[in-house]
C-alpha cells in the first residue's frame, strides 16, 4: 500500500508504465485506493479507451486526503491530481464551507492568516459571499488600509450574522460598518419581516429539489418574475417539481444547463442510487445519468426514445 506524501498521480502513472508497480493484483495492492485514478492516466497515456468509473466516495476521499496534505500544497494540487482536479477541488470547497459555515468572520479571518484556505481564486471560491467581509478583517489585522466594497450579497450575509449576535451591540456595529449602517439596518428589517427567507444562492444548494418545491408551494419564493429571479437557474427544475406535486402535467423546458445542475446534485447523493435515482429523476434519468457518467469518466451511455418534447439539450 502506497504511503508516500506529496503524491502526484501523473508521476505515479509514469512509474507504473516503467514497471515499478508490477501488474494485475500486485499493482492494485501497491496503489491501493489510488489504483483506478492512476490506471486511468496510464490507459490514457497508452491510448487505451477503457476508463474505470470514479465514484463520488473516492472523490470525497481524495478531497479529504488533499486537505491533509497528501497531494501537496493547494497551489500544486492541479498538477498532482491531473484531470480529476476540478471534481476534487469542488469537493474540497464543499467540505471547507461546511466546516466554516458556523464560524464567525473573526475566526475565519484568523484561519485565513494561518494559511488554511489557500490564496487567490481558490480562497474566493471557498469563502463565497463572506470573502469581502473576511478579507477586510484580514487586511485590518495585518495593518493594511485596503478595503473591499461590500455588495448586496455581502450585506445580506452580514445582516444574518448580526442577527445571530456575531458583531456585538448596535454601537459596535455602527462603528465597524459605519459606511453601510443604513443598508445593513434595511436588510435586517427585511429578514425579520420574512421578506428574505434564504440569504444566498449557496443556501439553495443546501436544499433538495423537493424541499425547494415545497417552499415554493408555501409561498417562500413569491410568484412569476420574482420566483424566477429568486430560483435562478433552478427555476425550471423546481417549477416542474411543483407542478408534479400539484398534479399538473405542464413541463418547463429542461436544457443542458439544467441537466448539469441535476448531475451535480446526483454526485452530492441527493437522488440516491439505482432504482431510487431512476424514480426520482423520471424521464430525465438517462440524460442526467449520461452527464454523471461523463463527469466520472465512465463511457456507459443510456438512451431514451422518444425524447420528451420539453427536453432541449440537443
């Protein structure tokens, strides 16, 4: 079993080709959980079309190992992980966001200064709508006068955190956020009056399609244009679920972007496996599953004919 640090999957593949890890069962034993990842790179280099499917559990394991430093520092991950880097990076971001969602801005900023969340675009992706708030606190702690302007999303996140008591009393808040004090107060009022039920787009991804549909039926997202604006790219998917729950046969068009959203949610285990997944996705199953297979490097293709008229991906 391989126990090296700063592992590079492309380098391991080169060593496999040079005969270092033997063949068959011997190679599997020596590479352990890395075997399908390395073997896929080997096959690609040797112009072999076979690819072992890479499931979400393995991607999650690689993400946790990456956070432990097994595959080197953040700025070398894209080199050391090869073509699975985008999937692993996404999972790493999900793991970190889950860990920091209940931490204060002050706690997160201290961890940023400890180097926990990388730099540049990676840090921006991890911190999401809290990035400007955290970075301003980091700059303040480091004695820098640079400040990022707060946009509507930042202010909304800030308002929710103030309601939870994160920034002290009103006087302290007024001093720290003097420039935005009126906007913050307005946002706090909207939240307390129930005008804002979900604070960021990230919150939408934490709810299943069925949960979102039920919230729509409860009136959380308004009607017409307001609902479309709040749900964004999720609108046709959620609205079709709403229609199904309410007994309507009307279907909004599902395009390639919608299929990608559903595939991402499949990989987050929202729709289960096997028969359960087929039942939950219904007519969309073959289209979504084909996209999932493509993302995982699996060449199995599902066909469904005739294609329902509301599916517009071709």
